[in-house]
C-alpha cells in the first residue's frame, strides 16, 4: 500500500496527504464529528485513483480537503510540494451536479474559468475549441444547457475543468445522476481523455465496477472517521475491463468484500451524521 512517504526520493508525488485529520461541529447535535483521522496518501503524477468506501465515510470530505474547499483540523496536503491553503487553479473540481449557467451557451460555460483567469480572448477561443472537440461536443458549441442531455451536460462540466489545464482533476461522483448506458459511455470517454491528457485524477465513486474500470489504483476508506483501509492496484489490461475475466473478477470481489466489511460494522464505530 502506497502512503505519503513511499517513493519520495525516486519521484515526489503529485498529491501528498500527510497525517490528515478533519473534525467539525454537527449543527443539529452540537457535538464534534471526526470525519477524517490520521489519513496519509500519495498520488503519483498522471495516476488515476478512485476512492471507495461506505456511504457517509468521508470520501467527498477528503476530496474537498484536497481541493482546498475545507481546511484540515491537523495534518498537511501538498500538490507538487506546495501546501494546499485554499482553492487554486492547480486543482479542478467536477461535481455530480452539472452547475452550468442556464443562460449561457456551451462555449461560454466551458470558457468561464478562462475568463476569470483573464486569459487573452484569442487563446480562450483556441483552448475552448480544442477541449470541446476533446470531449466530443463539436457542433454543440451554441447550444444552451436545456437543449442538452444529462450526459452532454456532464461533458460540458468536464470540459470546463479541462480547459483551465489544472494539474489535478478532482471528480465527485460525476456520473451518478445519468442512466447506466450513458454512464458507461462517459466512463469510456473519460478514460480516452485521461489517456490523451495524462491528467492526475482523483475520482470518488460508490461503484466497485466503475472504480475497477477507471482506476490505476482503488483507495478504500474505512467507515467514519475515514482512514486508509486498503489500496488495490488494478493491474489488468484496460482494453479488457468491460469483459469478464478471472483477474478483474478477483479484484472486484476483493474490493467489494473490503467495502462490505466496513459497511457491516456497528454504527457506533462511525460516529455522527454523514460526511460524504
């Protein structure tokens, strides 16, 4: 299992999480909730990592901490050796909700981050056109969100993140709201995009099948407070991942058993309300 200290001399990780703890006060009970505890993790440059764990264990909380949307109670997070002290252009976030501006066309939704960064207009146009082509939306540049399917809206959301060229893409169950067939198509498209860009991706999901199709490595969190339970390398040929074969089935069974073991623990072991 790779932790934050592994391979530090040979190749510093893109993301380094060290002894991370995060607690907050539940607004309903006024009690302290320990959401993440003593969690260390390293993600290599260009690696595709999926995060799995019981519902409410803290998966989204971990992602928000890496994004800088939350601040750790203690511990540190680094991206390329620089401490995370808040949101930044080096990290792009894709949420389950599309969060598109309904009054703007696809090209304007995609280019929102570039305008905020004051990128010159000519460069904006070139980068927007390139990324729209990359996500398979050529011909839909002038469409409004209400004219798009759910899958197309999520492509716009992915394009909006990609166009700013972040070092890291953080994805919080981005395909959960679409139907099964569209979800499979989006998974395949995301792998194609990742292979073209070699972005570092941390992807939160509830689905063992999705995780084992997408990831180089699956990180399994314990029931809350979230700790690193196990990390599993998905060492199978990507071209065969939609085909049932013994090695992939074995990995899926192993991951499912580990997640299930955390789900079946007594509720008292995961204190308080859900935290993602």
